[in-house]
């Protein structure tokens, strides 16, 4: 059965979610594992470009990531709502650890090929289609409702902190030890989450028997697409990540346009995370964001504008600053979107909601990377990125005009029928700091 943390003191502090033991364990595990994941992302992009020198080959990485997500995320969401989420995470994390180890072994032995990287990337993405819904659906069980926004902010600090450290470490590892070292480091980093999951005390099995069936999938689809706010936030997710996909072309900017090499690539890859961490830290001090709808629309527009500036820049530090601004804007929109979605979705439907959202959230950037690679091959990387950023701004204006409820949205409803029940005390699931 799914258990909820005991009620916490009402006083809001920037670290209030850390009062809960299981949240602390998952947060630390995700931080360590996230560093390894980001090292591998940078390594794969660099490795493919070194092997092929082709922007289209770089764009194909996105295609091989997105196809398994489109094929399996809906099934993954249904499975997450029917099984013990913690046990499912143990399986997916172990599987992804093995794919990283195989990448490391092939690279170290000199037997790696672009198609091997594509195949292992697809296998890892298949696991992500089950892992992400399970992990996001688990989070509301670890802290009380009133502190969920703080938990999301702290989670983004961990993830974006990994986005800073991971690319920088990847650049160092590739330059000094070879690309295989980044893959091996990622494989080892999964142990942090696996250990955290083993030590957690939260119970996440459903209280009643739930089938993995087409009926369960239809129920999830009907709920998500019947909620205007969910539809609009998912569409914004797709728009921003599709048109603003710039990371996949970073090796081209670092090597051919800015001339900063592998170490410069690592620094540029972490720029967005620098802005995101500062924004996340600031948000952790704010108990409740006001006028969330207009703020969300403004954040996504700023993201697109910053990406356009990055595409046109020929200065390393201007490029770094533009990517940092894009990261700050992205994390602001992410915190708002995640808080709204999780709190308006009942616990029994959270896995399916996240699974559906993954098509937008992860399909957008992966398809965007393919689009960016194709566009870069025809018009050049700078023009492709700049036009993508401007298209993002135009698309946000369209969403704002077509969704009046989002323009007027202030905060999540306090007593809507669709909200999950308030957390009840559960022995052993949380520890309260003094």
C-alpha cells in the first residue's frame, strides 16, 4: 500500500522537505546518480561527433532516445500505478546501470561504434519510460502536501547541481582519461540510488488490485486530456523543448564556432544548470508563487529568447550567460508545472499522468534534437538554434491566446475533487528535524 509522511510543522523553511528521512535518501541518491547521467550525456554527444563529424548523426541520438519513450511511456505509467513503485525503481535503475557498464566496456576495449551507442541509448531510454513515472509518482508519498513545492525545488537543485558537476567532470574525464571513463563513472553512480531505495521505509504498493489494461490506460488519458491546465502545461513542455533544443549541437559550437574544445564543452554544458541552481535556491525561500499561469508563460518566453541569443553569440561568455538564463527560466517553469500536475492528480493516477507527460516532456527535446541536427546541416548550427528560440516565443504567445484559464491561473485549487487526499501519519516514514 502507498503510505504518506506524517504531518510536518506548518512553518516553511528553505529546507523543510529535508525533515523527512526517505526524501533525504532519495535526494542524495539522485544527486550522485545525476552527476553520472550528465557525464554520460556529454560523453555520448562528444563520442558520436568524434566518430562521425556529422550534425545529423548528433540529431539521431534524440531519435533513438525518443522512440522507446513514445512506445513504452504510456505502458510504463499504467504499470507504475499497478505495482510497488520502489521495487520497480530498483529494477529500472539496475538495468540502466548495466547499459552504462556495457558502454564503458566497449569504449575501453576499442570496439565501440555509432550504432552500438544508438542501440544502448535506446535500451536505456526504454528503462527511463518506466523509471521516470515511478520516480515522480513516488515523490508525493515522501512529504506532506503543504511541503511538496519545496520538495520539487530541492529536487531541481539536486538535478541541476548534477547538471553543473556532470558536464564539467565529463569534459575533464574525456580530455584526461578518454570517453570510456565517463561511461564507467555513470555505471558506478547508479549504486547511490539503488542503496537509497533499499534503505527507504515508505510503502508504495497500491492498496487495491489494479490491472495493467487498456481500460486503465483509457482512464489515464481521459483524466489528463480532460484537464485544461494539464493539457496546456504539457503543450508548453513540448514547445519549449522542441524549439529550444540546443544542447545536442553544443559540440559544434564548442569545437567549430567558439573554439574552446572538450573542456569548454563541459563548461558550456553546465551553464544552464548554473542558472537553474540559482533559481531553484531562490524558489526554495518562497512558500507559494503567485500568479503562476502568467509567470509560467513568461518563463517559457524568456527561455526561448535566451536560446536565440545563444545561437547568435560568438563570445564564449555571452554564450555561457545566455544558456544560464535559459536554465533559470526553464527551472522556474518546471517547478510550476510539476507542482500543478502532481497536486491536481490523484495518487492512483499519478503514474499514468507522468507517463503521458513523458511523451511531451521527453519527446519534445529528443525530436527537437533531431530537428536541430537536420536544420544545422542545411542552414548551419547558429541559425538553426536562433530560429528555434524565436519559434518558441511565438508558440508561447499562441498557447496563451488559446488557453484563457492558464493566463488567469494563480495557484492550485485547495479542495478540488481531483486532488489526492491529505497525507496521514504513517509510522517510520519520516523523521522531523528540531
